[in-house]
């Protein structure tokens, strides 16, 4: 059995036996998520900017951001390692340095970088889990913000500090803030996976609740598809 199929069958067994979803595993926030105190202003002209983040299986991260206002596209892929190892079967060994990542292209006249991070920390994943996310384990599932410039770095670091100061989580945030080097799109069968396979048990138990939480917590940002 391939790693891909083994992952699905194993994780379905885990969530079925445990009776939980990925959103129920790990830390639950103790406070309402604040807006970033330090953020880039909305631009007056429609343009395109990029944010790259990682926080567990890229299916769920991609699904969340595909429903966020101002997001032009969200692509599943790999960041943190070399081009010749940016393949699912290799990344799944946890030995390539890659994290399952999502490249978000967004319109900064509609949504700010800080608002994207607010969604990332609140509904897209649990930033207190080290090298794992729910039932998925390994360094490829680590929480990372790959910043592309000094402004993104400053906003990310200041927002993490803000969340820590507010004690939103009962455990420390372990999200890495590291320079962006390259993004490699994942294989075609990973793209839009949640949208194309809504009845897949992994999606039902782990990723659909994230999109539902986005709609509940951020109705002004949520867009239906």
C-alpha cells in the first residue's frame, strides 16, 4: 500500500476509534482571537501578493483559504527543502526538510497579511502542536510561516507575541517564522482535494470542520464556493 493510501486508512481508523476530529485534538483557545495590532494597511489598488504557510496536511489549509475573501488562489505544495525531494512519497519520510505548505495569492486591497495570519492561527490549524497536527505526525506537518520580506516577518513575529501575551492558548506557540526560499506545487491529485472529495472520511473528520469554523468565526471573511 502506498504511503498516501496508508495515511488515509490509518487516520480514518484513528479518528473513528477516538471519536474526535482534528479540531478537537490539542489546544483549544481560551480567548477570542484578536486582530493584529501590527499589520499592513489595505492598498488602494487591486494587486496580487503572496503568503506561504504550513500547518499540518495541506488539504485542510488549502480548503480554508479557498473560502477567504480576497484570496485569489491557494495551492498545496512543499517548502523548506530542495527541488529534487519535493515529492509526496519523499516528503512523507520526514527527512527532506519540507513542510506540507500552501501558497496563498491574495488581493491586499481586500484582505491584509495580518488578517490571513489571524485565520491561520485561529481556524486553519493548532500552532501549539510540535511536528504534528491532530492525527498527522512528522516534521512535514510542522507549523511554519515562510516570510517573503521584512514586513511579513515583522507582522508574523508581532502577532505571535500578541497571541502569547493575550494567553490565547494554554501552551506555547511553536510556529516557526523562517525566510521563504522556494515553493514547489504538490502533485495534481492533492490540489483542491477537500473540494473534490467532500465525503472522504479524512476530510469529513479533519478538514470540513475547519471551513465550518471559518464561516462561524469570520462571517465577514467567509465566501462560499
